[in-house]
C-alpha cells in the first residue's frame, strides 16, 4: 500500500495531472481532447497520461483509431483513507506554535552561563 500511495501522491503532485483528473470527472475523453486546453505538445500530455495510468488514476483504451482516457476513482480510495486518518487530530495553530518556538529559542538553557 505504501508504494501505491507514493505513486498516487507523486502523480497528484503535478498541477497539469490534477487538471486532467478534474477534466475526466465530467466524462471519458479522447487524448487529443485532453491535450486541447493545455499549452504543451501532445507528447508532453501523453507523458502525463502515462504517469496517471501507472498510478491507476486513469485507464486508457483504444476505440477505433482514437485513444480514450477514463477516470478510475477507486484508485484514490487508499489515499483518501490514509488522509482521513489525520482528521482525528486537532488542527495545529501554526502562528501560536511559531511564537512558542521563538520563546523557547530565546530562553537560555538551564545549564548555560546566561541562566546563572
């Protein structure tokens, strides 16, 4: 599962790939239609699609001469379960934590000459 999570999160780390997944939420799309809104070559989009396919986030199939992409939402199940496990913890107030660390950093250590 860890390797699968690593692969999924690595695929999701790229904004182009996330945009592709969002597009595929609507319906299956031909590869050329997936590439259309992006300012990059079809070859570059194809590389993104390979990453998404290897992560199991999409599947690709030929229908006649056209290659189609389909979202595979079950691939996100393990990642979603893993992320939900963090929901049991209270959100950290990062500003308060930073102030705490600054106070601790400025306080002399108990055994230091400054504290005596």
